[in-house]
C-alpha cells in the first residue's frame, strides 16, 4: 500500500469471491481507510469457464435443442404484423427467417457440443 501511495505501479493478487469484496478484504488485512482511496486504480475479478471434455464430446444438432424448439413454438403464436416489425427492427432478412423456420439454421458449425460420461472427466462431461 505504501509503495502504491508513492506512485509506484503495484500488481497483486487477493483471494475474494468478487471485485467488490476486495475493498473489505484489504481493510480487514489492516489497510487504513485513507489508503484505500488513493491506491486502487483497478480491481479485476477472474472466472474460469468449463471446457467440454474432448474424450467424450458429442455434437447435437441445433434442431434437437429444447431452446430452438421453444423459440420456434413461441414465435409461431405471435401476431404476424408484430413478428414482421420485430424482424425488421433486428435486421433479420427474409432468407435468414426462412432458414430458421425450416430448421436449416447454422450457428458456427451448426452443432451444440456436450460431454457425455467417461473416466477422463470423472463423469462430469467437462475438463
């Protein structure tokens, strides 16, 4: 804290559950309240994301997705004029809408990967 107060750039790590808890945690470690305001330029939190296990990865079609089927069903019951206005507002072309309606839509590879069960990932489906 003293080095940061004299103008030095200090990088440090602190284990908390969120960025907001950093201030409380630093105060609990013994920093004075006047030191907190003048020393922090940036507080950043990091989260790790799960990666699908490459040993048991299986690709599923987007058409088999519950989200796709729910969206298609919900839009089928929408007023035609409101739907047309919404498509125009979002910049969705007639060609894109036809692909979605026919189930020929592809996002990226058009496949939704998911992990199954294997001994490498201990049955979690993630690495």
